[in-house]
């Protein structure tokens, strides 16, 4: 059996249109209550790479963040959010990207992504010990909100890559230095995803980035949202939308072989 992916048209970042599109996607996957229980603490993990305005297409758009926040709160969960940016402090990046303003309006707290704690993962194929941000470990579950972008090392950055920001501060740079080979870096990302067990991925592909991503590329309208509990399937869908073979992305085969997800239909 292949994984279920909801591909939903969304023609703009109008708040009502995005909210309705996220709702349609969730219903195709069984509804928000398939991923969230009443009383749980749920962390929303957007892409907050650097302090850039929403229209630059570097970070998850605030309308997508707001829509998922509203649906998650509506399911009776408490919500926090956060990311460990590549540059800058989480607070300043969130404000420049427009996420902090949404969070304040919805009474959603910015989680601690500065300090972290050790986590053992004996099932890791490459990495068996992690340090994850306190805000990640304090939550009952994670919903990831990746941005559809190209990436110089992993070809694309989307569902499999986005949880890398759960590692706080400069520790992410250490992985880049130690694992400069794309296949080993990909295996690290797969181990990370298997350890975290993200419940749901909601990819912001209303406007995507092509070219010199993940920071300096050009914007490209895609007019879709991609939702699934399978990060490999989300990334494979991304590839097919842009006429790229999923196997060209190093995390696809590594993720499939490790049981993280599926990229082949049927």
C-alpha cells in the first residue's frame, strides 16, 4: 500500500482561503482528530531559516501557520511553535517572518529552541544520540510546516529536511561539518525523523522557491498545499510536481529503505 497524500489547490495566501484548503486536506486524511487529541500539547514547527519577510519565500507563510494553528486549537489541543534558525534568534526571525504576530493573536507561545536535552535513539542507523530543543521534548506531538524550496545539498528542502530545525543552535552546523557527503547527511535526516515521529506534515507550496535555495532562490507560484503523515511521500510529491525523479533526492531512497515512508504509488 502506498501512503496517502492530500494535494489541495490554494490559489493565494488569503487567510480564509488557506484555512479552508488546510481543512479540506485534513478531511482527506481523516480529520485533525486523527493527529491531535483533546488536552495534548502540540508543537507546530514552521521553517524559520532566517529573518526574512513572508513574500521572500524563505520561511513558512504566516497564513499557513495561522490555518494549522486554528485547526489544532479547534481540536482541543494547546499549541506552541518554534524552530532553530540557521541565522538569528528565534524571536527576531519569527517576528520578521510574520509568525510572531499570528502567535500573539492566537495566544500561542514560542517554545524554547535555544537550549536542549539529550535523547538516546539506539535504532539509529547512523546517529544514535541526539540533542533536541526543550520545546520539542516538552510537547506531546509535532506538526511540521515545511516550505517547498530547493536546497544545495539535499536537492530539495521539505518534509524530511524541516525537522532538522529541532536541533538547537550551532549543533546543526556541526552536522553539516561532519556529514558533508550528501548520502550520510541524508541518512542523518532519516534517523532524525524516525526518532522524532512527526505526526503530520503540512507543506506550504502556495509559493515555492526554485534556483539557489533555500535562501537566495527565486519565487515560483505552485498554488497547492501538500499534507501527509509520511514525509517521504510528501517530498516525492514535491518532486513529481516539478518534473523531478524522487530518487534524485538523497533522502528518498534512504527514507524508504529505513521504513520512514514510501515514495512509490500503490
